[in-house]
C-alpha cells in the first residue's frame, strides 16, 4: 500500500500534521502505538499528572473556532482534561479515519531507487510513502533502571509513563516511589493521601515551585479568547513560547530587599515564570545561586524536619538547568507521618527483592513499586525504530556520538524524513504546543513548495548540519544548562552520549531562522528531482 506521507504518532504534533497534510490534498496514514490520540497525555495517567503550562497557552492556535469553543476548567490543565481536549480535536476534524491505532512502527528504510520510504509495523503492515514524518514526541520512551532482582518483586509495579487506564488503588498499601523528577513530584502528594505509607527513594533533589492551581476564572478565559491573536503572536515571538513576564534586569543590580520581593511575588503567583524573575538567572552563576537559595529557603520554611528539608534542597545543579518542576503540596507532603524520604545517593538501591527494596543499609518492605524514573528523552523514541537512510546508514549508527540535525527538522542522509520538535530545536525548552505548530507549519510549507516544483526529495546538507550542530552546542555553553546531569544531556541513561540536545536560542529567534531558510529556497538543504 502506498501513501503520500506516513506520520508516526498521534499526539498533538501528529494530529496537527495530519490535518495540514490533508489540507494539501495528500493521502496520509498515521501509525499510533496507543489505542487513542493524545501522545504523552494518553500514556501519562499517573495520579496528579498536570501540565506546567497554563491552559489558555497550552492549546492549538490554528483554528479560530476551536480556540473559541473549548472551555478550560482549571488554570493548569490536568491529564484527563488535556486528553479530553485531544479527543475533541480528533472528533472536530475527523482525524481518526486516517489513524491506525494499536500499531508500532518497527522499521523504516529509504529506497534510493524509488525515492520512497518503506515502513513496517509490528502488525505486519508494509507501506510506502514519499514523506516520513516523526511525531513520536520527546518524552515517550519510558525508562526503568535495570535494578537487580526487579522481576522478582511479587507486588504490582508501575511506571508513571505507562499508567493503567483504569487507575490504581493505593488504599492500605505500603508504596515505594522511586524517582523525584516531575512525575514523582506530582504523584507523591496524591499517593501519600491514599496509601498507608509511602517511601520515596530520592537520588537527586529537584527544584520545584508551587502551581497555585485553581478553577479557571471565566473573566480571564473570556479576556484571553478576545485577545488571542495578540497573545499568540507574543508567544511565538517570546523566548520559551510563554506569556509569563520576563524581567531583563540582572539579579545582581538590585538590592537584597527588592530581589526578595520579586522572588516572593513570583512564588505567590506560581508556575515556571519564577525563572523569569531576572534576565541572568540562566547564564550567571551568582544570579542563579540567589534564585536557588530563595527556593531552598522556602523548602526550609515548609518542611518541619531540618534534616529532611536539607535532603530535599538541591545543591548539585543550577536552578533551571533541569526543567523546573511545578507542584501542588509536594514539600508539605514530607510533614505527613506516613511519608519517609530515603536518600539513595548516600544509601544506594542494591536490589529489588520479592517483598520490597534493599539498600546497603537495610530493607524496605513494600506492597507496590511506582517507578517515576523518566524517559530516554528526545532521541529514545526515534531510535526505538530501526530507521535506515541512504547507503544503508542507520540513524542509530549516525547518532552514536549524539544527535546531529539541521534545525532539528532533518538529519543528513535521510531524505524526506522530517522530525517534529527533534533534537536541535527548542522543543522541550519551550511551550511544546507553540513549537509543534511552528514545526508542522514549516514542514507543510516545505512539502507544498516541493510538490509545486516537482522536487522529489529534500535532505539536509552535511555542512549545514555540522554548522547548526556546532551552533546548538555553542549557544548552550553560554548558559548554565550543561552544568546539570539532566535528561537534556542524556545523563539519565547509562551509556548515552552526553550532548546537549535542545536549542537554547529561543522560540522567537529560531522561528526567524526557519523562515529565512525557507524564504531563501531552503538554504542548507539539498534538493533532487
């Protein structure tokens, strides 16, 4: 069977890509591993799952009627509400008829003789397409560390990124939560409110700021809808695709009193706009430490036990160099009598036993294990497929020293393979919806341009790819991001190359670059008939 385009993934990027390609008159098949749309929000159903971008900003902008008809109920949308929104979009644009659910792409190979991609799935499908578009997302390859004895555990065990759709009852159970990244920080307060006891195994404490979530104010929602054209423009031109106020002043240029007042204001407002308090937090170690110490002071205020507060206080990485977490009652949870914090940096996990977790210092008997251990981010979902380009070169082999792309959109040697929010683009350092729409629109414009001129294939120029990869690394070095052992660098996966993967230069600047490349006849790309 042949299509004009195959899209892998039916999350927000895959759905919008399908809509745009249909608008060009292309035949499209979308393959989706899950049984429904939503991508990340289909899989991440763990308790407390919520977006760290405000509802009115975490939505599509491509259709005026869609913007106006959807009503959000909370300031920060929960996973169930985001999934309802995704389902609404799929119904609204009749997307499901071109999506094959319950199907995982296992292999894709470029045929140089025909100029087509041959795509195979785990259900035996073999299809050909001129264009192959990866919409697999950046955080979809769930990862569980290879703890010795993990399979011997007799109780139920779950990963936050692959949560049971019918939920989990924690009542009367002793629960181990391994990991204190974003999913752990969101889930732990909810689990602690139900379980008999929760033991949190923390390797690295993370900075978290309060969400101060609340029901959506009808007045604000009405104002935002009335002003969406201007608000969307501001988001596209901003650094991170967000509306939060960014203060360009240096944290070192104001008095201690004024700085504390600004931090307090941001803390009371809630959300990741805390990092926009001063313009040099991401680049100046002294300014960063002032923001970090403010958060640590808040942890000491909230957590009653000084020893626990100290364990929860990050000191090994700059604030914001890992994606800052947004929580509801996380630190206060450690004041509960049924919550214990285990420091696995000082006392590492040695094995999972049939009845619990054993560390060097002793045993923790539990009835259930929740792995909040994150993902093989950004490259993991792509490399999970066996992708082979020109000359039999596999993407895994090409990227064995780290991902190499031009603009995060293509990798040289893989013609007509586009990656939405791939490494080398702002992606996870931004409001993903804004970055997704920008990439999908660029890809759709490129495909239309190619078809109008009967250009059979487009590929990244290796020299342009080298220059862009060097630029991505150079810009990252101007910031404090590389100082953290984060999943931005692949540091959470043993053996993965340490390469800073997203582009730090900002959503607005990146958009201008992409527009300039297209306007110049796709400068930096190789075209062939």
